[in-house]
């Protein structure tokens, strides 16, 4: 099994089939295209999105369904093709897609999740 070096959790083993591949990287981090999810039970539903390449790059994320269970996501035909998903229908949350929102920490210590931003 491969390992990922992390700043906060040390060296962790991960299943290579569980690694997330972002074909275009993340906005602002286009060179970062492979991540693993790290869950800490006591922080649920927060999930750490850890870069496989860069130990210091780790995002706090939360499933969008935990923020707004009725939020409707959608993907462009181009993005569906890029991810090798069926272009004739939108993916269903929980069935074949995990929708995560990256959390931002404000100066007052509160966290926010931007559900309006789109990157495509």
C-alpha cells in the first residue's frame, strides 16, 4: 500500500483505489491533482482533503448534504466527459458522487462554505 506524508497526521497508508484524481487540479492549485480523504470521527462531518504530492496542503471539507440536504448540484457535459461519467444524466449525490465544499475560516473563528462558486 502507498503512503502519504501529512503535516498534521504524519505518515498514513492509503488505498490507491480510494485516491481522488482531479484532472485539472483544484482552482488555485492546478498542479495538485491527487488527494486522499482523511476522516476523524470526532470531527465528523468534516473531512480532510489531503494532497498526495504536498504534505502541507490539506483542506477542511464537508459534504454539501451536511450543509444543505436539498442543494441541487449539476455538472456541464464537458465535465461529465472529463470524469468519464454518463453525459446523458447528472450524477446522483451519494450514489456515485461525493459533493464536497471546502471550508474557509474567518478571522472570528467561524467557518463558511461557498456553495455558489463554480469552476468550469
